[in-house]
C-alpha cells in the first residue's frame, strides 16, 4: 500500500470541479498499460525531457548513472516520453503477458 494519501478519497464532483494537479502518485496506473518505455542508456543524453513531459511523473534519472528509467507502477504507456526524446533513446514496446 502506498504511503501517499489518496487526494480523491472524499472528492465530491460538482459542476466546474477541477482535480488537484500531481495526484497520479497516489494512484498506480501501470497495470492497464499496453506499451512500456524502454531506454537505451547508450543513447540517452540525460536531457530530462521525458521527466519534464511525463504526465505521471514516472520518468526519473537513475542514481549514479547517465540515463533515465521509468517507474512502471505509474507509467500509463502514453508514449509522450518517446515523442519528446531528442535522441530517440526511448522505444515504446508491447507489454508481454
């Protein structure tokens, strides 16, 4: 179970309601992903574009290394990271059952 409190626990939707930003860390969404990002560490220049544009905050630099990796518990497989990568270091590959 996550230590992050669910911001939607007592949410009451009204007309014009807006959800709080950055709430994806409270909800693991990776289980319904069809494609996952795979990084080529030799091609990654650690520019951070994937982290900047990831709507789920799943892209993170690998500590002590010069490339990024993805927390697949939260990655929905949208492919934005691959689209914004200037060196094409990220490939979206089909999840295997």
